[in-house]
C-alpha cells in the first residue's frame, strides 16, 4: 500500500525523539537506536525499534522495504526560516559587499529588499510557481521535508497575497510541506519613507484581515530593526496579528541590539530569528518564555558579520534552531550541509546539537513539533537516509550533500542513486 514502508537495518536510527523543543543540554540527546527499524503505515510512523524485534512482528511482504544497512537514518530536516518565493536576483549586490559596502548602505541607496520587491511585483504567479518549485526540488535533495516560507517581497496588497497564494499552491503539489508566514512588514516601501507608522496601519487595516480570513498564513513576522521597524511598531502589528489568530515571529536584533529578543519573549513568539546582536537579557528572557532562537549562520557568513552566540544561547538553556534564510540578497543558499558546517566549525555548536536544531527544534520553530521533527510513533513518516553509517558524516564531509534518500509521508520521494543510474545508464 502507498505510504506503507519499513526501513530496516539502520546502522544508526537517530530518532531525535520528543514532541516539543529541546532546550539547553537536552539538545545533545539524539536518542539513537543501533541496528534500528521504522514501520510506517498510511504515511504515519507506527513503530520504532531494533530491526530484529520489528521484523518478528511485521511481515515485510506487506510493505515497501528499504534496507538501510551501513546507513544512518534521521528525521527529515526542517528549514524553519526562508524567503524562497521571490522574483529576480541580486548578484551585483554580492559584488558590492565584496568590495566593502555594508548591507544597510546598499539598502539606503535602493538595493536590498526593495530591489527584490520591484522584481517580485513584476513577476507573474506562473513565474513564481516555477522558480519556487525548482528551489523546493533542491531543498528536498538536501533532506528538507518541511520548509517555512515568508512573503515580504511585495510590501503592498496584491504582491503579498500573490506570494502566499503561490506557496499555498506549491504546498498542495510538491512533496515538501510549506509553512506560510506573512511578512508584510519586511521593509519600508519607497512611497512610505518617513511614514512608517502609516505603513504599519496599512498592513493592519488592509492586508492582515484578508490574510487571516483566507487562512493564507499561520504566522506573522516583522523586521524589527533600526532603520526599519521599531519595537513599538513591531509590538503593535504582532499583537493585532495575534487577535486575528496568526502566531508571532520576529526578525530580531540582527544588525543592532534593539530589544527584539526581549519583545519576542514578552509576546510569547514562537521564534525570534537572526539574533546576531541579542542581549544577555534577551537570551535569558527567550529561554524562560520558551521562544525558539532560530540562528541563520549562512547570512552572517554571506554578509561577513560575526555569528550569533549560539553556544551562549544553548548554555543559557535556550532552544536553538538552525535554518538557511534562503533569500535573493543576504543569503542565496538552500544548502543544509553549509549550515551544518558553519554551525559546528564556527559557532561552537556540537554535531548533536546541530542535528537537534535542524529537526525537532526546527519543527518547534514552525509550531509542528507534535507532528514532525523526530522519528516517533504517531508522527509523519518524514525520513532522511544518509549514504554513510553515521550522522557525524554530515559536517565531516564539509559542504557536500550526504543525503541518499528522502522519504515523505512514508513514500520514497528522492533517491540519489536512482537519479544517477538513469542519468548515466549504470
């Protein structure tokens, strides 16, 4: 039957078992089963255990079977912060940054987010669907089975809605699950320069009600940053979003220590993201409030900025997630191997903590730790099978994809070896 699968003989079955975010020291516990097996029925995990015990109870002839001998098996990765639906590209800005121009300097002269806004407004829905589908295909090959996608390249009614509608359609027609976030307050559009309060009112009065009524998003996000939106403006929008049933997220303390982390804790946000400049108090407040600290090392790497203090956050009992921040400007990458390498080599995050950050904690950062992010009975059968015997090969094989197979809802949806066999007629 479709969605009925047994994965057996896994050298390491890395379950990441849990139904909520793991904080602090808990992030090191991957709950590994050696020579493990998973039974999936109708797309849902039915049993997890030692291969011998599983095969004593289940008839392999009733299932599709994957033999994972000498392989590591993990939960599907959750990329909990991306901007993957956009029009146009910004390679010239990358060149400007290489010669020393700062991200904020580029924004001030009409580059940055506003550049992508113009291109996304011009792009047809069909064009956005096609490019979005290709990016999802690439994410899937890296082992991503759930991704968060943000709007925010419209800064008007029509384009914000268009981006969310594109994600809704892709979610229906692509194996990767898409969690939609409304980021209408991503930047200040040209016609609202100096009138930021009016723009927040426009978002609240004209766009937010329709997003909520049509259930086009689960979350509402805002770029809380000096020169963009203040703590007060962010509080106003996110409180109103909560009234409409959208859960709050923040781009917080990325460039300046503004108090975004503290605001996230105050509002009970699901996550606060970036956090390069988050204060000690902000980190402590987030840990106490259970806000997931979503760290985006690819962005700091691309901007040549100091990394967020992931080690400090974990030591302060935060739940830390890792994500790519795929976007056309500050971080044009969907590479999960790159994120693993940056976190482990440059942020003092252990391999075990990085695995947790991209599985169960990533799931918590999008409000889905009860259904994805670990190999637990009752959760979706979203599984990654590596071509190596241990999860430790992910950062060790620096910057190279170690994913061999991806299973989504109990179905094999990506097989590297099968693709290569067809390409080269092996």
